[in-house]
């Protein structure tokens, strides 16, 4: 969870008069989670955020599931997802269940003529390629290669890309992304032994107040449908805000790895947790330093979770034929481990340059039709020499 932040002009107290220079009242909005019981922010708008002019016909973006029940190791070539101009059209779900959807995207163009709000899920957008600005009513948040962009549910945003070569790994979670409980103290502060610190969290800045009326299209996602709303005022007409509910960024390059004399288990790489899944970051680090250590990970059978690994960059000593953007899926209960020859090869090595994002889900993942189009169908046999 982020900590308290504020930008712009706000009144001295909640729920009191706050007037414009001409004497009109600013419109206060409480953006709250779990009713009124969890994180929230207070935002102050030039116009009420309720000025809906029209709603176009909604349309479905429901993932088309090809395999409901999977018990096979699989691999997918993520960079084979073809680029598309439009951001939303470029989002391709590949692995889904009732807790999250994992998608790949390769948008070429900025969101110039509409805004987007995911009203059904919190989003973690990992930026594999590209850079730009995430814009919202909370201000601007610059992003670049290696950033995890955390966008809580219900936030209207716009992505402005600096070029056309963009690759995104997107996790939509139906529960909030939070820091692991073992990383924080009772006050919510990140502990001294956590692999990242509050200074590493980048928050919105450069609040731009758009005091504008007109026709502003906001595409709202809920229940695998897109509802095109037309508002009479600009979504980013906020003069000031404060609170805990806002988008933020955490770079994978700021993650400080935890190492030991012998091989450390994946939880030391954890970044976030949500209901029924966790995420991890594998980053460049020194190998184990026991004189007889084996740096390559041991064979293991995770009997409680599906393991998804998204390969970002560098060399992976436990895998052969790894490509950037590749996704591997190792299902619940089926052993997996280093490829033949990689264990001996790892002995004596001092460090790894690997970079990857992992998602462990506590319920099985379903495989979409689009995922099968980019699958390496022989992957499950890759442990046989």
C-alpha cells in the first residue's frame, strides 16, 4: 500500500466549503474502497464528476478460454503478440482465473481520443519496452522500462507513449495489490529488511487541472464489458487531492535482492500480494556463497499454486532457449526444475543478470485461445535430453 500523499490545493478540513476564485464551490469527491472501510482519497473538482451526457452501446472484451483445466507445462512467445495502434485493443488476455487476468499488450499509439477506467479490477502494468506518462486526475507519473505501474480500481487514466515500440505485461487483479505483510510494521511502514523502501515508490506529480467542458469519452471496464461513457467535463479537472488511493510506480531495478549461502526460495523475491496470488521480481544478484552451493534452482513441485514466469532480460541459468517476452506456466503439483546440463553449468558462477516477473496463483489458470496461438507446443518435453 502507498503512504499518504497530496497535490494541489485542498481545504484545511474534510467536507467543508472550498470555493473557486469566483465564489462557486469546488465539487468534493470521496474515492473510497471497501465501502468506507479501507484506503481512500479526497479529490476536489472544478465540476461535479457526475456530468454524464450519453452512454454508447457496451461491448464485450471477455477472454475466450480454450483450455479450462490444464495440467501441462506450457510456454508462450509473448513478443509474437502483434502490435496494434489502440491501447485497449492491444491488450490480449492469455491466462485467467477468478482472481486475476494476465494479458500482453503492444500498443503503438497514445490514448489521444479517450480515457480508460477499470471499474472491475486493480491493474499492475509492467513496462517491458517503452516509456511515457501515465496521466490521471491525481497528476502525472512518468514510466519507463522496468516499472510496475499500480493503478487501483476505479481510477480514470490515460497513457501517453513516447514512441511506437511498447511491450506491456498486465495483471488485472480483482482484489487490491498490497505489500507483503512481512514487509511492513504495524503502522504500515516498510521494514528495514524489506527489499524496497518508501523512497523507491514514485508517486504522481505535476498536477494539471483541466478546467474544461465538452465531450470526453471514458471507456469503463466492468464484468468483461466496455461501457463508453461521454462526460460533459474533463476527467482531470481536479484542483487538489489527498489520501492513500492513487496510482504509483515501483521499478524492478529498485528491488534489492536477498541472497544467502545456499539457494533462497522464491518468496524472498516477492513484490506484491493479493487475494489468492503473489508477484515476484527476479533481478541481477550474487549467487549463493556456500563453498559447495548449486546456484541453479532445485527441482520442485508446488502443490498449491500455478507458477507463471515472464522473462524480461538477461541470461537464465536454469533454462535453455529463453527469449525476451516468453511466458512459462508450470501447473499445480507437476514437478519442474532446471533444464538438462544447467545444474553443472551453474556451479562456480558468481552472479546472474536475469530479470523476470513471476506470478504465483493459488487456483489454477485457464488458457485462452490467443495464448494457444503463441504457444511453444513442445515445451513440456524440454527436460528430456
